[in-house]
């Protein structure tokens, strides 16, 4: 794939046909990020270079002030200013913004298509789950995970390539400059950064766990509302609006309470951050006065100290805000993984051949099958010769639908075999099996598309005349 062919990310063939996804969050994220790794590392490199240059602004301020102080001839000031001012303009005012803008352009071109790529590949993975998997979950909940989780994954990439890189570079550059100015400044900076990291280390795991719980509550809230809307006919005919309002309101209270706990914990973290910032600035001010009194600190260096400290504090605040949202997004991703990342129950064998039907005889050979806690067939045998019509008769729950679902291999049997024209359906490609069987479901389910699209679903290349003929034959 060409570096600048951004839309091609969506159409990129997923690794291994999306038959596997990692079940831990960082390997899961890297599974998708590695597919754009050239752009990802380019964005990181641009952010590092731009951050280093931008962080040098206080240093050049000091050099410029020093040039004014050291110049005895005001008419010749430009000779002293030429180098520091030229470097400041070229590196800080021109090159650093240019690199940031290039990174921003690359992000704006990459990340929307990256999120779309993830949605497509998650959809392909979801398609391969068994029919039972979809019966056991809310359709709206699963759709929500596929649509919303990639947005969080996109933001994770953005956080890593922008604020994390910016803050990290600012910390390292400031520490290096303080070490150059004086040992006390470096010590205070190291102590501040250590306390800052301890503060994050203490609060972030709690925030992450609370965020996961908040995400689950939000998912339940969404699922309940989708359930109400999906079954709105029942709600209306049973006059259960007030009942459903109470049912939904319960989820709203749970979700709001969980979100509030997260916000309170974040507020506590920022309160300590304010104390650390104030202590750090006070220590630097005292060190600056001592350095001036002892003659170890020049006016130019004093000019550098406070802007560097303020720059680092601002970066720390930004990183803390992003860090909180970062782990909230990680919680959302993990909650989505819990719903989606499960081993596929019904899978094709490697290089499974297509079903080839010449004499369409169907044989259920000593088949045993059961749902969890409910047996359906035990040592069941049935042979249907080619072109014979068979009617299945029995009460509800007798296994008529289950028999058809087994024939379509929507479930795998626990033992025995199902043969079509002598071929074990477990050994052939599922798509070829289902394409060979005409199936009319009990429920008249319609796709939310045009009537023409619904009629053409059985034959995607059917002409308009064929679609009209089918509609007339069905007296539609």
C-alpha cells in the first residue's frame, strides 16, 4: 500500500482473514496500529522533532536577553542578536510549527481512514461468530462496539503521537536545560517529575477501573434503550411507557453515578497536581534568588528559568488531562473487547474446499446436538434422497428450526456427521454450503434498504426485469 494512499487502508485485506484477535488490550491495539506503522512512526518522529524545537524557546529567550545585557554598543546590537534571534525565528517560529502542521496534516489524513479500517475488520471478525453468539447478545450493543470502539482507538493513536510525545519531549528538554543552568534546578525538576509520576501511578489505576465500570454502565444504558425502541410495538400495545421509562431511568441513574465517581477521583488527582505545581514554582523561585545572590546565575539564565518551568507545568497539566481520557478510552476498548473478542465457534478448516453438489442427498448420521442445558437430538439419523420433498411436523421446541440450522451449519454438532451428496458439511467452506441451500426464514425479516435490494438479496447480480418478475410471482 502506498504511503499516501489513505483510503486504501479501508480496503486493506485484514491479517489472517480476521480469524483471530488478541485478547489483551495492548496487543489488540498493536494488531491494528501495525497496519499503519509507517505513518504512525512518521507522526511520532515529526512530533519529537517539533517538540524539541518548540521546547528550546526559553533557551533562546535567555540568549536574546543576554545579548542585550552584554552589548555596550546599542548601535551594534544586531551583531549580537543575529545568531540567537535567527535561530529562534528559524527553529522555533518556522520549523517547529511546520513540523507540527505536517504531523497534523498526516493525522487528519490517516486517523479517519484508520478508524474506518478498524470498523471494517471488526465487522469481518464479528461476521464469523456463530449464530448462537448473536442470539445471546443485543444487536444494538454489538453494533455500538463496532462503531464506537474504533473512535477510542483512533484517539489512542492521536494521544500517543501528540500530547504524550509533546509532554515527554518537554520534560526531557527542560530537565536538560535546568541541569545546564545549575544542579539545584535539575534536582528540583527530578523531584517534581517523580512526585508527578507517583501521583499518576496512584490515581490512574483507580480511574481506569472506575472508567471500565462506567463504560459497562453506559453500555447497559444503551442496550436498554435499543431494546425499548426495537420492541416499541410491544411497549405501545401493552401501554408500558411508564414501566419502560422507569426501566431506562434506572440505567440512567447507574450510569450517571458511575461517571460521577470517575470525575470525583479525577478532581482529587488534579488537586494534588496543583499542590505539586505550586511547590515546584516556589522552589525554583528560591533557587533563582540564591543563584543571583551567589553570582552563579546570570540575568539571561534567570530569564530562562520561569518560562521553562511554566512550559513544563502546562505540559504536565495537559498530559494529566489526556492521561485521564486515555485510560477512560482504554476502559471502553477493554469493555468492547469483552463483547467482541471471543474464539469463533463455527470455523472452516484450513483450505476447506467448496461444496460440490451433483446428487443432493442429505444425511444426518448419528447426530447428537444440544443447547446449553437443553438437549435437542441424540443419536439422530435421517436420510433424505435427492429431490424428495420432506415436511417436518412437531410442536414448538421439537427441533424443526434447529434441524435446519444444523443443516446450514449455524451450529456444530457435538457428535455425528451431516452429509450433503456424501460430503461432510463440517469439512467444506461455510459460504459455499449456505449458497447451495435455498432458505426462507420463519420471520419475514427485511433489511433496512430498498425493496429492490431486498428482493435481489438472493441473487446480487439479478437484473431489474428478474426482480420485477420475482415480485409478480410472489404477488407482491
